[in-house]
C-alpha cells in the first residue's frame, strides 16, 4: 500500500484519502525511527519467519486471514 520510488519519494494508496494519508504518516514515522536507530548504532533486521508471524498476527487481529 506504500511505494518507495527511487529519486521521487513515496506514494501511498488507500480506499479513502484519509487511509492513504494515514499510510503516508506511517511510512514517515517508520523512516524517522530507522534514521534514529542508525544514528544510535547498528540496526538488526527481523528474520523472515518473525516478519511472517507478525503479518499473520496482524491479519488475525483485523479479522481476515
């Protein structure tokens, strides 16, 4: 739902303008977190199985699978 375009920035989509705006703000918040984390030291990425488990948990909380 968010696209990072090289040399052009970010584009987000949603069912409504408000949803697209929320997604843009989410991307920006994540970028700020990543910037500060890198300034503080090494950033450790989650392994793929952990990311998959988080996505599954999010889908279950939203009531879809």
